C-alpha cells in the first residue's frame, strides 16, 4: 500500500471545500485510483519520500506534504485531473518548477499537487507575427533560445534557466529588463485554461488585444487561484541592434540610488538598471568571480537599441555615475565580460547561502525617487534588529529584493527575521509602494494585504475568485489574508459614493 495512503486506517482525508473543525473526513484512495487511470501509475506519487520533493517552493520557510502529486503530460490530462478533483471536492495546487519565492506553490495537506513540469513542448513559432505558443512547463530561457538570434522574450527573472512560463504567468514575473520592456502580462496574448470545475476554454490567441473583457489580465498574476494554464501564447520582439553594459561602483547605496533617479529623470530608458549592496556583492563575487571590488554598492546599467543612440546615452550615464561619486565605472569590453557582469547579478540570491545559513527573500516596490531614503530605512532596521540585510534589486522600477539573513539554529532568530521582513514591507508602503512586485503574495505576504487594501477591495478580489472557483478548490489559502468561503462574501450592494454624498439625483 502507498506510504501516504497508509498513514491512517482510513487513508488521508479532507473535508469538502474549505476544511472546518469537526467536518466529516473523506477517503482519497478512490480519487488517487482515478488519477492513476488518467495519467498512468508512474506519474502519480503517493510515497512520502517522493512527495518530500514538492513540500515547498523556493521559500523554504513554509512546507506541507500533499496526499498525492500527479504529473500530467497533456492539456487533456490536466483537464481530466481537475475534473476528478472537482467531483471529489478535493483541493488542488498547480506547480511549475517550484522556484517561486512567496509560498505560492505550497501544497495543501491531503490535497492534490498538479505538477506541470512534463509539459515542456514549444508548440508553434511564428516569427513573422512575433508569436510563440508553449506549454506551461517550458522554461523562460528556452523561449528566447528558440527564437534567437533575431528575436527574444524580454521578461527574464533571475531564475530564468529553471523557472517555467506557467509559473511566470501565475506570478506575473518581471526580471532585470522589466523597466524598459514590462512584465509577463505585457507579453501574454492568449491562454488555454482549465477552470477549477474542469471546463477547458481558450482566451485570446495570436492577436494582441482581443475584444471584450480583459480575462487575460485577470488570469495573469492570479497565482493559480482561478485555474490552470495549459497553453500560453507569447509575444516575442526583435533583438536590439546593439547592447552596451557597464557596472559602476559607489561607496554607498544612497549614492547609487541618487544616480538611478537622475538617469531616469534625464530621459534615459535603459534596458536594465540593477543594484547590489556590499553584502550582495560579497556573496555574488564568491560565486561568480566577476572581479567586483568590495564597495558599498554596484549599479549595473544596460542600454540597448541603435548603435548611435547607445553610444550617446552611454556617455551620459557614465557622467551621471561619476557625478554621484563613482570613481570606478567598468564597461563590458565584449560579450564574455558582459555575461560575467550579469552572472554576478543573477547569482546574488543563491549565493547568499555562502554568507548566511538562512535568509528571507522579500519583494517590495517603491517609487524609484524614494530609493535613497528607503534604503537608509532598511539599514536602520538592520542595525536595530542586529541582522544583516543584503539588498539586490531592479532599481529602475523600484522593485526591492532585500534578503534578511539569520541563523535558524539560534532560538528566536527566525521569528525576528520574519518580523524585520514585515517592517521592510511597511517601509515600502509608507513610501507609496506595494508589498510585491513580481514574487506574488502566496502564503508569505497575505497577512500584509490589509495594510495595502481595504475591506471593499478585498471583497472585490474574493468575488472575482468565487466567480471562477465557487467551491474554493484552486490553490486555497493563498493571497487572501484570512480563509473565506464564497458564501461568506457580503452581498453585491454597496452604497455609491454619490449616494453617500446626497448627490445621486444630479447625475
């Protein structure tokens, strides 16, 4: 008998819909048997040692073991698996590469984990129209590789060699080049979807802006709470004529932040503006060995476009860096050196393990004009809590990724790190920003949602979610700050602001 299914005399159990204390329990063995018939025995995992692989995503502070993991190979198998879960009233969570950093792919205990990593075919390439159609398990970097050298896919998370397009769609991922080129939502032109009841539909396709309501906009960034994408149509763009990259070193992040503000205020739109502080440089240099000096901050700026424009703008940016205190501006001499610069930047997250046994990855957004003061605030909080905070982020659009370092073996330190992490998000909100830019809310940030949204906003989110998933089966327990059943959503009536002001009869 399967290890997980033998854990109790009646097998793993779950209450229908959202679990409640004292709710009747149900046996999942019949459902697991149906999943085996759909995808084959070899693609349904129920042994605990198999399921441990999937107990968390990239945010290791949260973990849970599902009753079963199923790996469908086709869109039709995804549809049939979701239908089986809907009939059994068993929750499911869709998972791609598991590289997310908000607990968005955290399994539901005694639920089903729908792992889409087998679905990694590029189905169509239409470069005449700048379109590609892929399955959700295709890696981000594979899209550009498939259309190079003439075209590329701009969204490029640091994990792009492993993260999947399906996960990018779920979280509306960005990356280093989002300042100029935008996020995943700007490149998705169509989706084939399986709704939580098992219905399969197509929204959009090859056209860029289909008529009607923007269901694509609702689905991209919905973190798996509205259904599962089984095909994704993407827009790709022509590769630029020239790419020029420099890295400038400063004594402080304050100087580097002021440099970013002047670059953007000067009308320059670089392909990327990335910043790393001293601790991030230290970690990245140990991993990438790019030859970066141990300074207070490094600012990586990349320009792309025509040769003439890049040349003129490059001189302007170099002068701005020097004006704000950089005495070391290095220009990549060739593609190899450019790749070394980027290797150091993209190694920063993983490399933090070289200088800290544990760390929280945070993801807040601020107006870029507030960079210097918010970075100063983070430094003050770091000193107050006695914990190192390394900063590496997309400076061009103010998307911060502070890494709160701690030692989990020291009693109470993990809790202090989490508290500090929350205060950093509050600093972002105080500056007029957001609690997330590209990592999503998941389970990690849902407790912060009321700090950014009022009850009316949260009710609106819940109504949208219930319209797609009235049974509450798709990725439950994510995004919303407290568990809510669809029947608990207040009635649709809200007094109009004009009514409240006694002005309704004037319009």
